[in-house]
C-alpha cells in the first residue's frame, strides 16, 4: 500500500515532535498514543509500518520490532491544525500495549476494560459474553439456546420487515427494522463462532 502525506504541512512542537494516535483499521478502536518526528514519519511512509520517536530512549522506535506486534499502516490523516496525526493500522497480534493488552486505553476508574470500538463491535461483545456466560431471562441467551432454526427464522422475519418498511418509505421504521436485523445477524455469527472482524475484513477487501 502506498502512503503519502504533505510532510511540509505538519506542525511539530518545540521539541520537533507531533502526537500520533494509532487506531484499528476495522473497528475504530483507539490503540495507543505515541510521538513522531520528521524522521520517524518519513520511515513510516517509506516502509508502511509505524515508526515512532521514543522520548525516554531518544531514538527511533520501530513499533513491534522486538515483540512482533507490528503496526501495518493503512492510512494516515492529520488534523485541521496539522499538529496531530491519526494512523489507521492493522495491529499484528492484536496487541498494541506493552502490558499485553490490546489497547493502552484499557483502564477505567473501577479497573480494566476493553476499549470501545464501533457500536456493532460493542454489541457483538455483549452477545458473545451471553453465549459464554448465560443469564436467566436474557433474550439473547434464550435465542442462542434454541439454536439455528430459531435464529435463522428471526433473521428471515426481520429481513421481511426491513423490506416492508422500505416499501412504505418509513424512515424510523427502516432504521428500527435494520437495527433488529443487524442484532439477529450478530447472534448468528456468535452462534457459529464467526468473529465480526472476519466480516469487516471481507468488507475491507471488497472496498479495495
């Protein structure tokens, strides 16, 4: 993949650095914040992998060179003031943090938690958790327990309701029925142990 960026427009701070945020290219999860200088940014553009500037070691830092958790850069954006960079990346090994967590932003006041991604990913996590830890009176658990026949029947019903809402040109009904269809499709994915990221990868491939 060819990467480009108008290097002359990037505004570095007085230390010659610019903050760089790494974001998962599929579900939008914020993985880490690091710093770049002109040399590390140039290396990133040249190699297609993330290079940063280590302020503690005062040297260039090829992310994942030691751990194997490389960051393959899909796209680079810069903000409206040209003083911050956003790297959209494929995180090899799905671990960005030196602690072994997926994201450096895994801390909450009450402890640890996986960082938020897009709403479908968040919903899929809940559905998978219900699959692994059934809860009484949970609709999701009851649906998973009944298996394919019930899940697929619901997908068929929701698909028909989406069609009817579209035929009637009812905006609120269309949004509601599509949300129901998304949910029941996610239940089917969880039931068959197909990760939502596999679907995202297919969409990403087709987009390219």
